[in-house]
């Protein structure tokens, strides 16, 4: 287990050691969340690196990562706990055969040994390596009642089970919540967290990320890829490519032995970069050629400056 970073600079170094290239404002939000033991709510478009922060923190701090992947219809039984009904029924049958009293049976079957612990309850348990990293991923996919249930957990790091009572963490887990903003999250939940909007990176930081995530890529191709993706993000597309798509596209180009962007290479691999047919149809052909010409012209001008 690694000690928590003492300063913002230490947090930057910690993230960097996990191959996560963050700017200082993001490192500050992470540092404050760790130091003050408050959940960190990360909002932004898909593919900008929100989930990766939780993974990197778990790896670099030597903590267990507990991930709750949210989806429509997620309920307490899947996220927090449920009773092992099969074992309870067996216990009831055995008790009946042994002529045990009803009250005794009820106390027994609603004890922790019949409790199936799901991610949120698991995150409250003490562990040898220190409190785990709890990732509540894509919270915007759930509904408002589930958000309301989270309020107790996020404010007091505890959950209440009617049959048992309140289970509270001896030491709070590191909580990272992500949202792609497909819907607004209620203010009551946001107030319990520190908030940070994870935006698309500027060109220089995206190039640095690419050097770390795809180190075998030539410098010239990396610069062209980043410049082209930056141009795409200024285009009116249904879904703009994130950092994840930039990395995937670069690795796909490398697999095809592409040393420099060409209209043919772009048209053949747009499905790696863009995920909607309307977006692909809009960029393929003359628009890809136009954007590539701008990229090469600007890079040439910067090289001679």
C-alpha cells in the first residue's frame, strides 16, 4: 500500500506513475478528494479518461478496485446487498425439524452470514491493504431513486439494512463517481462530492498522452493524428472522438504500417475513430481530404516557424 500524496505535485506524480497525464487542475481535485476524504464526481464526454482515474488510483496506491457499473434498472439487490434466500429456506427447514422457536429462527436467518454483499457494501468493509477505491461508473445511466439511495453512503459512508441496522465504514473508501451527462444528476448528490468537468485535452496534452499510451508511434504520425482529431472536434458531429478513440486510431494505423496520414488511410479506418454512420459519411471523402490538407499545412508552417 502506497501512502496518499501530500501535495498537488505529489498527486500529479502519482497519476503520472500510472501513465495518466493530467493537468494541474484535475490533480488538485483528486488531491483534495483524497486528503479530505470526499467523493470525487467526474463529469464529461465518453472517452475522456474519467474511469481511468479510478483504475490508476487503485493501481498506484495499491488498493483494491471495486467497480459498480451502472445501468438502467440498477437496484439495491445488485448494487448493495441481498439475502441468500436459498440458504435461509434451508435454515428454516432445519430449525423446524429441530423444534426451534420462531423468534430464534428469525434472528438467525437475518444475520450477516446470510447476507450477499454487493459492491457498495463491500466497499465499506475493512481491508488489509487500506480502504478500497470505489468506482461508481456512469451514474447517469441509473434513475433518480437509486441516486437518492446513494446519499447516505456518500455523506456518512454507511448503509442501513432494515433487518440488521447500520453498517458504517471504519475508514472511508476512495470514491470516484463518473457521468457522461446523458441526464442531469441531482444537486443533493453533487453537494456531497467534489466536482470536476473532464474536458477534451488540448493538442499538446493529447500528444503527450499518445506518447505514453502508444510509445512505438512515430512523432510525425502522432502529430498528424492529434491535429486531425483536434480538427474533428471542431466539426458538427453527433459524437466527437475522445482520447480513447485517438489512442485506438493510432494503434490501428500502426497495425496497418501507416507512417503518415493519407486520405485513403483515413477513409479506411474512420470506423475506429467515429462510432456513428452519419458522422463517418459526413467526414469520408472530400471533407477528410480538406481537414488533412489543413493539418499538413499547419504542421508544416509550425515546423518552419
